[in-house]
């Protein structure tokens, strides 16, 4: 059963909207992860069946947001937020609602600070996991560049690399947000977030996240899913 992991638990307002959200998703248009088989449309349709209200497709170093895709999502009851998973100084960083020109200009963590605005968002994904692309010590030393820290879906009841992320978030008073980092559709729904926003639009949702109007919904993965994920990534097919 999906449960709430307590982190500065936000009490929802009766006047605001409770929006089921996943802001870390990949599709077969990803220039790096060529093994992904589902299209953006298939991902959106699947998310709609799971009751999601807000998504961001975050391909590696590519912004796949298009008006046509956003319109398709809208017909499915979903708001699509522009986003990508950038490679900055060899580390993965999630960037939302930046222009294509801005994304091209961001080469360093210092560049992120230069282009940050009230209406865009920067998330530190899986910061303390085991791959070289994880931010690790660069997160704490550059915390002002980041708005939010990700609570990664990939954990088990006997192990998790999320504890350090939660500790750093508490230390610096940063929101925690749950995502699925979906590469296979069956990864969706184990970890996500509920956003308490004034309205269902990009500006209000980003503002709500920055104000920590977020509830994390998560459950540890079963051993079979952990093994399935590892094998699928190793085989990449």
C-alpha cells in the first residue's frame, strides 16, 4: 500500500487543488536511453489511467515539449510541464520551464543560478545513488542552485540511498519530491507526489512546489521489481 513518508508534512488547503504529479519520466525519444520502447503518447495515456494530473517528460539533454504533445496530454486530463534531464559538469540535473536557448547556455552549476527565475524549477535527481552522474557532494556545496531534492523510487525495505537526500533537504530547508524516473511503464505509481496548487497551470504548480506544498507518496519496491529493473537496464532491451 502506498504510504506517506513524513517530511515536513503539508496540510492541504480546502481552496487549492490536489494534483497527482510525476516530474521525472523518459520515453523512446530519449537520445541516451535507446532501449526505451514507449512513446510520449503511450506514457501519457498510461499515466492518465493511473490518475496522474501533472507530468514532465525529462529526456537526457533534450526538451521534447511540443504544443501538439501538450494538447494531447490536456485531452487526457494532464498538464505537461516542459523539462529535461541535463548533464551539467558530468552530473544529472532536472530543469523545468527553461527556454531552449537557456538550456543551451547552461553548462555549469553557476550557469543554473544565472538563469533561475520564479517560474522555472531545478531538481536534484537521485543525488546520492551509486552512479557517477549523481550529484553527491556537489549538491551540498551548491545547494543554492537547487529548489527541490528528489526522493528516488528505486529503493527496497532493506536498503535505500534516499536517507542522505532527506538529511540534506532538512538541513537546507528544501522540499522533497517523489518521482518514478520511469524508463519502463511499470515503474510508474510506486513513488510520486501530490501537489497542493492554486490552479492547474505551470506557474502555480512550480510556485507550490517551491513553497513545499508537497506530499510524498511512496512504497518500497518488491525484490522482484528491483531485480527486473536491474536486469532490464543491464540488457537494455
